[in-house]
């Protein structure tokens, strides 16, 4: 079957390449604008959706822990480095504390922009978490921080990390666009929550300054003499800022600049997988830094949507095929830290928490652009399994790197101690010795998921990603409130409590997950494009109940191992471990720790059924073979969600 699928894919590649070659012979550029493709579904304004239930509890825990306290845990990277203000980078600065352990010299010089990423990605998660929780105390702090950052803006609009002698004049590694990306994304969240037009005005003025210094088709923002330029290529994510500004303001100048940035990025000599020519080679595997690869997915998707150019569509399709072979059962993409041409392996290819956020955001972006429900399935699978499976179940700490099959969490992968500086495979609320990047993104991923649980189209509202939440929004000028009562993904039953000032006929669509074998609903519906469509006259106070039917399924990895899923949840065999505390912080007594296994029994699947003794509990049992003892025993399976040590995949007994 896999061989047949591969042959079909090759035929599609050949046919598509013929089409692209025909276009090139006609002289058309892959970056020329044909016709913009409208969004299939649109995000609702940030802040219209508030979390309830376990989602709210998760945000509260983060706000009380690393999301709310990170600036106090490592003040040397925050308050002691006013990188957007008085400590802007100058030519004579050759060294600063960026958190990572490394030799002095070129490494430090190359990554002097790191603290802008640390500060601004943290701020992004902090702003959105405080806003979603309506935490008055933390919102006061947010107001002070954003006012202070906006006060650093120069009269000409410049809002960034470089002094006048450096800004926009680079032949090599720099963080000009990347530092702006991380900060402006955060400020956009604050604007959407507060509706403060002064904030939006400051962002637009800052972006205008960028576009005036890097004019379209007359500049090279991604030029670098060294093809390994991480800060430069991170800067392609500036398309995030442009895309949201375009959605908020409707100004075409932002949309056109997206295509220009991707064009220049593709034309420069850079070691980056998402460049157009490399994507167009189906034989070229993904090699680079995982975070770059997965965040660049959004950029090429945006460039295609804006341009409507079929060449970019083909490149995007090939990109998705390449990413597809990098996905572990949990949805976590290979990249620990580099992909290196490897394919997903539940034991050997770990994933970085930064990559988890970037790829989930990419799936959500593709959902909005295409309306394809498969991207909702992918976003949920990644969030509930890989991401939540890298978060400590009881403490405010995450794994910087983790594998699906995680039998040791002692710093190095699977207990390896050969690299003394490898400490990423363990729990920490900071991970300073590696880089303070994954913890900030762990603070962003929850708000990113929650902020896209509902979207809209011309007909009405769409329940896109599931979980306990409440949306208060406006549909065609009429205010509507829907509370989603559920403990999803731990149950598959959802009650939608619908409230409005008057009776209305708003169309409500609900994504039908691919894993649902059946649907029970309290109201008649039709199905269209992967959605359940409910068209009826809703009362002022009304409700809709939906139950998705499913059964535990057995799946195969590309390497022939077995794993199990129930609904959107990947199941695993939890491995008993012994915790060792390695550091305690004075701030809220947050701590770092490692885990050693008590036993590493290698169970083998022998085609036995999986049972769920109590339908109210997400606990399952099956019989498996233990090759060490030669006997069959009972194996417990639970969701990956908040697990520490675990085994997800199992060899098949022959």
C-alpha cells in the first residue's frame, strides 16, 4: 500500500513539474501575482474567545509559573538588557549574556540578537495569557511593559534593537527583521485586546520604516555572506506581522511585501530548506534547523495565498509532503535541533518545543487559508500530544527537547552523557544553558490554540478546534455568545450553549474530525467540506449537543511499529521513573529536574485487542509480549498528555 501511494505521489510530481516547466518557458515568474485567493475561514478578533475548564487551568498554572515569572527567573536577559532601548546593539559590542553556554567570540557575536527573541516571545505569551484570563494585576504589568517598549520608538518609526550606525546595513548575520517580528506580534496581540489605535499606529509606523529601508525589488533584506545566518532567516517570519496587519487594515501594501520577502529569501545563498528552488526538488530532503523549517511554512503559504501563483502552490504542496515524513505519532516534527535529512522515528528523532509551536501555528494558518479540516486534526494532535506531553504534569517546567518514546530525561537523549552541554532532554522553567526560547514558546502555544478555536465565514461561525471555552463575538452586526461545555479531548461529547439578544438564524459549522466514525447531534445537520452544518432559527437561549463516536485504533509508523489512538489522543505506556531535583529557583520555588526509569521493559505488540475498563476514564489495557521473560502481560495505556517517561510505539512480535 505504501509503495502504491509513493508511486502515485511520484506521478503527481512529474505531472506538476511539467506544468511548472511549461510556465517557466512562457517567462512567468513564480513570484508574480496572478490573483489573490481569499481566506476560506477568518480568525475572530483575539480576545473574543476565553478558555474554560482545563484550558483555563493550564493558562493559570503557566501564569503563576514560567509564563508569569520568566523575567524574574533570568533578569540578566530581561531587565538588565534593555535591547530595544538604551542597550541597543552598537558596532563595538562583541559579547553579551544571551543565556546559552558556549565559547566566546564568533558564536556570541553572531547571536547578540537572542535576547530580543527571548524577551519578545515571552512578552507575546505573557500578554495573551493575561488577556485571556483577564488577570487585572498582570494586565497592569503588561500595560507598563508595552508603554515602555513603545516609548523606545524613534521619531522616524524605527522600533528595533540596533543603533543608527548598524540598522539596515548588514552583509551578514543580524536580527533586524526577527527582533521586530517577535515584538510586533506581541504588540499586535495587545492592540487586538485593547483596541488602542495608538498601538496599531505605532506598529504601522514601524513597519513603514522597514519597507522604506528595504524597498520592494530594490533591496536584499536576506543578504548574508555566510549562508548559515539564523537571525537573518528567522526574519522571514516577519510575514506573520504583515499578514495580520493586512487582515486588520485591508491595506494591500502589506500583502505585496509578503511576496517580496519570500522572493528575496529564495534568491539569496542560504542554507534554508524553504527556498523555492529547493522545495521544487522532490528528492531534496529537509536538512536545516527545525524551527526555521516549520515557521517558514506560514510564509510560503501566505505568499501563495496573496499571489495565487500556481508555482508557489506546487512548492507548498511539495513542502507539505516533505514535512509529512518528519511527523512522529504525536504530531511532533523531527528537529532536535537539526533535521539532517532524517525521517521521523519515535525513538530517535526528538522535537524542540519551539518547533511544536511553529508547526501548530502553520496548521492553523493552512486551515484558515484552505478550509481543509485535516489541518484542524493535525493542530489538535500536535497540541494535545507532543506539546502537552512535553509539559510537566505537576510543576511549571517543560522539556526543551523530547522524543515520543522517552525512557530517560536526564539531559542527553536516552541518558547519553557524552555531550556535557546537552541538557535539553529534561525539565526546566528556563533552560538557560541551552537557550531561553522554548519556554517563551511554551507560553505562546496555549493562547495560539485558544485564539483559533472558533473562526468565521460569510455564513456564520465555525467551531474549528475543540475544548472548553466561551466565545463572545459579533456576526453580521449581531452579538452572540456560545459556551462550549466539554472536557474534550478526554471526552468526545460537546454541549454548545448559545445565547443572543434576540432569536437569530446564524449558521453554525462544526469541524468533523477524521477519527470520528459517527456523529450524534441534537439538531438536524448537513455535511459539507468536512463540516457539520447547522442551519436553523436559534432561540435567544438555545443549545446544541454533539457526540463524536470513535474507537481505539491501531496505527503503523513508517518504520513498522504500532501505536494506538483514541480520538485525537495518542496513547502510551507510562514508564515509572525516579525524579532528581537539580536546581531550585528562589522565584516561586520553581525547579529543574531529571528522571531515571525504574524499568525499560520492551513490550511487543501481538495483535491483542485494546479495552477500556471504565468508559469515564481515559485508561486502557491490552496484552503484549515481553521478550525478556518470554511471557505475555497486561500493558496499561494512557494519553501522552502530561506524561513524563513513556513508550508510545511497540515492535510487532513475529
